[in-house]
């Protein structure tokens, strides 16, 4: 249920109005971000989203919210999850289809975490075609596995505050100890070399063909994802302004 506009502070109304006016002159963009875990997609997507007034569609989050909202597709997805099955491609594409019709997606979207397979890419294209739309660009966060391993396996976290450190790039003053509280740091289960190796293998096997699929359509822009975030942002802006 939308809030009663009379109760919304003027400042907020004006801010949103100005944002919409600024957005109205932006070109529509439908983007897919592809890259292995740790390649920096999560850092860049909010910047792109704000700059181009797009909505950010992370399929995992969308599935969870459809399940929570008990939408018809959410109910079907929950049935599959409860049985321990994967949610079908058609269901995920259906959830994306519903999402892109929202006003916040009027100028386009950033898809993150989908499509992971060529079949999913084809289904996505078919669904967009029905809406008279298509994917405009695929940003490939290209990065060497060895650099990723250093990036990810060096991450340490102070669990209660969420402060993060990196053995090479942002080390704590004392190894393994939080600077502020002096409590021990932990490493997330996903951040170990063994888990990363299996995630990367899955990524290469499933998703590299997706990059080929979009390359043949001339949509892929390869980014140098090993560069510092600010330089990657500059690359993204170059690609998207052309």
C-alpha cells in the first residue's frame, strides 16, 4: 500500500520529483552483470543503478520476496524449494517479467545473478521480446582466478560489528584481531580457498557459454575487474555512454 502523499514530508516529495525529472532524460538501459564471486559486481551495481535510474534485480532476493509475499509464482517457487529442487527457469523468468513492469524499472534494469545458463539467456530474450524490449549491454567483470583467490581468501570479518579486513589490502593492526575491540576475527565459510575453487569451477562451466552467447550478438563489454573500484566505475561509464 502506497503511503498517503499528504503525510510524506515535502523535502522527500521534492527529492523524489527532482530525481524523476533527472531520470526522465536518461536513456533506457537493460543491463546484465556477469562475473565470478568477488569480481566487484556488488560494488558497481548501486553506482550504475543511481546514475541511470535503473532497478536492481538480484534474482535470489526477488525469489525470496515473491515467496514471502505469497505471489502465485512465489507459491510455486516455495513448493520447489521445500522439495529441495531448483526453481525452474520459467518461474525465475516469470518473476523477472513481473518485476520489470514496476514503475521503478521504467528506465530499465540491472540483472545480477541471472542468466547463469544459455537456456536462461534464451528464455530471458524471449520474455523481453514479448514486451518489445531487449538486453542492451552485458558487462563482463573479467578477472583472473588467482587475483580473485587473493581478494577473497584474504577477507576477515569482525562478526559482531561487521567490520571487514583484508590481510593484504586492509590488514588489522594485529593479525587476526579487531582494531577496535581486540576480539578475534573470523573468516566466512564462503571465503575459503576450497569453497571459492568449487564456485569458480561452476561459474566457468555454466556461465562462460552465456558470455559467448551474448558476444555473438555484439552485446558484451569486457571490464578489467582487477583494477581498483574507481577505475572500474570509469570503464563502466565509458561503455554505457557509447
